[in-house]
C-alpha cells in the first residue's frame, strides 16, 4: 500500500504527494482537476507505473495539501510543482494535467520548459474569463453552508447525464472528493483560474505536446482544446467523445493515447 507524504513550500504550504512505479523509470507527474485529489488518477496509475515512475500530488487547497487563506495564483500553483520537483530531486519529468492540472501544465511549458520532457494537456483551457463570473462563484462558494449544491453542479459538468443517473462507485468517489473539500481551497483555486490568461503565452511552449479534448465538454470546451493545439507549435490534438473527466469516461482511449504519445521514439 502506497502512503502519501509531503513537502513544505517556500510560503509554508504542505503539498502532499505519492510515488508509484520503479525508481529507475522516467518520471511522469500527474496533476489533478479542480475539486479532486490525486485519487482521480487511481484507475490509470497501474498501466502508467509499468513504464514510468508516477508522481501524483494534491494541488494546494485540495486533499491532504494545505488550504491557505485568500486567493491563489497560477504562478504560485506552478511554483508549488517546481518546488516539489526540487525537493524530490526530479530534474525533468513528463507532465500530464487535466483541467486545472492542464492549466498548471501550460504554465510549466511556458515558464519552466527545461523541467518538462513531454507535455499532455487534457480537458483544459488557456483562458476561462471574464472575471466577474468567477467573483460571483467565489462569493457563493464562501457563503454557502456546505458544498452539497456545488458538488452536484460539478458532477453535472463532469459526466454525461447517463453516467450520472446510473450512479455507482465512480460517481460516489468523485462526490466524496468534492464534499471533503475546504470551501477556501475551492475559492482560492477559482481565483487562480479567474486571473489566468495564457492565450498568447502558450505559443512559447517548445516541448512535444499532446492536447486531449472532450467533444461534449461544457467546462473547457472542445474549441479551447483546438485553440491550444493550434497555438502550441507542433502540438497534436485528440478529440474524445467525452465530457470533462475524459480519463474516467473514456479510460481505454485516454490510456492508449497517453502511453502512445509518451513512449513514441
């Protein structure tokens, strides 16, 4: 059984992480979507760990990581990742991020290309403005008595109605992740998304990049994935028949795409 441990960042935050796979293999870092933990990757890790030393971590505000007060910035989330790499002696890694994790991946591709080998950006966007809608969400999140209503909204945005109505362990697992979140953690990360605009900067990404988008994604629209792929030089685009959590909805296609891209000579 793997155990989670943590590093402490320069601003005193705890970032929880977990290793899977053989230490002799190249490192592949996985970054979670907003509202989830490193366990969103549980189904994918066994296949990945056959080829890579898989590093998962809870983004600040999520899971076992610290929940600092106030607004977070994308710059801080990116530096959390680099500080984690530094603390663990990871000079370079492949990086796979979904949604917020993909936003962090874009930041790393722009600001720390020397630390990234191959980059996979799944169900993500370079810009999710305008800001006032995020201010409203932040205020509503902090004022709500709990995250019950928020959790159901997230689930409806993440999964097709048929999967949601059928319920079962997968939906229960993701609902539990959302309900366990600290309201401040969610609001802090909403602020990071509110303030980010990478639409021009991602043209600077030089690392081999695969963009995975969901045809029916209502959070980060298919057009956002197309925009990233058109802007990042040489990027490949894979469009899946999926909503937002394409790794859960289309696990076989997602896994084959990731392994195919990372293992290609």
